[in-house]
C-alpha cells in the first residue's frame, strides 16, 4: 500500500472537521443539552488546518506561481475564521438551538465552497510542487502539530 499523499491527508482532515460540525448539529435535535465536544474539536482542527496551510503550504505554492488561487484561499480563510469566531461566541454565550444550527450550517456551507476549490486545485499542485521531504514534514505536523497561541489567519 502506498503512503498517503499530503493532499489526501489534508482532504481527510477536511472530512473530519466537517464531521465534527455535522455531529454537533445532529446532537442539537435530540438532547436537552447538545454535546459541544465535536464542535470544539472541529473548530480547533480547522484553525490548525488553516495555520498549516498559510504558514507552510501556501508560501512555496505562491513561489511556484499559484498566486491567484492562493489569494482566493486566503480570502476564504478569513471568512471561515470570522464564522468560527461567531460560532464560538454563540456557544460561549449559550445561544439557542436555532442560532447554533444556523451558524454551524453557514460554516459548513463556507467549508463546502472552499474545499471544493482547494482540493482539486491547491492539493493536487501541492503534491506535485512540494516534493517528498516537505510533504513528509507537513504530514508529521498533521499528526502532532499545534497552532501557536494567539495566531490568527492573515485575512481575519
């Protein structure tokens, strides 16, 4: 079996993030109190994912000439970051189920739009441009890396 490419690993992380938000939305339907753990995990994962892309993945891709697509990704990261801040604030304030469902659904919609461009354009190029050693470093970061305290994305 061939090892996973960086693009494949990043796509798997997209699915895990989406799954956490979807699990939280599903928990809003039945329980008296929804379990925030899958949502909080998804938000932490998405912030780390954006950090990895902006700090490590995008600079070499920009240098290789993908400036336009990277600019779009950075702008969308800002939209995602602001929506995550909104969702986190609603959660902290004990917002009602309808507000939480609405804002989490909005976040999923932004993610779907973003990922549908990022995966076929950015990730396929990343696997070709970065080479084995850089991809290995980023795969290792996916396993154990964390977002530095206080880091925010460039377009937030």
